């Protein structure tokens, strides 16, 4: 199923109603005359295609939304409904990835990269450093924090760098 994602429309992202173009498209369904209804659909569909072409609206499928949420997991973002309205929307609560690299930092901290492209850093000391190839699970903690775990290692708080 395709989701309508509206770019460059702050009112939508901040909770304004559906965009006017989508309301017009839905309104075509209420026209009783078949000819007038078809003309309305043709006119509005052409406007939707034109809006997509000039990038005033963006159409994403659920897979693209999931991928975007995954790539943004761990960043503090403003509270906008950019990837859904929140009602029945599956929120990303954890990220699982394979460690592609890690490097020790002063103070017993570790910086590591996951196969999804994210760069993370521990915010507290870890007794055993994770190794390349380890499967790391990062879960959203309380108050905007994140906790990483790897098999055979204790949980440690982390933050996303990029």
C-alpha cells in the first residue's frame, strides 16, 4: 500500500489536515454524474502527477518509510508526523545490525559502525569491546537514550554520531 508523504508542506507535518490536492481527489468520488466524476478524477490526477513531478508532494511506499526510519534511528528529530500519523503506525523500537568496524576511544569508550551505515559511540565504559561481525541490538531507552547489546557482553549506553 502506498502512503502519501507530503514534502514542503509544514502544515501537514505539524498536524494540519490532509493536503488540498488529496481532499480534491477524495471529493471526486462524491460526484453522482459519471462524466463529471471522470472529469474530476482526470483533472485532479493530472494535478497530482504534476505536483509529484515538481516535488511539491512525494509518494513513498511502506518499505521506503521503514528504510528511512531505520536510517534515522538514534537521532533526535522534531516531533513531526513525517512518516505517518502515529495511529497504528509501527514505531521503530530497536535496530539490529552487524558490526562492520570498531575502534577504542580514550576512557574505555568504543566507536563502532553497523552494516546499515550508522556510526555509534558508547557513552560508558564497556568491559569487553565488541568485535567486527558481532550482531548488535540497539534499543531505545528512557529519556531519549539508547542501549546496545551484543551476545556475551553486557548492555551499554550509546549515542548515534551519524
